[in-house]
C-alpha cells in the first residue's frame, strides 16, 4: 500500500473502504458508500461522482489519487 498520512481522516477513510487490504479501491467501492450514506445527490459531491463514474469498473484508485 502506498504511503498514507497515518491517522488522518483521508487515511482512515481509505483503510475503512479497502476492506481486503488491496492497497487500492475501485469506483464502486466509493460510490456505493456515498449512496448508502444517502448523499449521492448532494451538490457538493457532484464533481467527485462524475469523476468516479467516468472511471472503468476495475480502474485502481490509489491512496494518492483518493487523497
């Protein structure tokens, strides 16, 4: 896994989403949590969601890109 900022919020979030310790995420792992959290249509996330939806299903999102 790439270097993470220890106990920072982005690092903890990435580790929580990376349930299989692969060192990367795929778009659906992030999008599903956004949806489950009930904020999929929140305007402040629109750019993030568009960016994620444009990725391929198996494109790896590393911690550096996630951060």
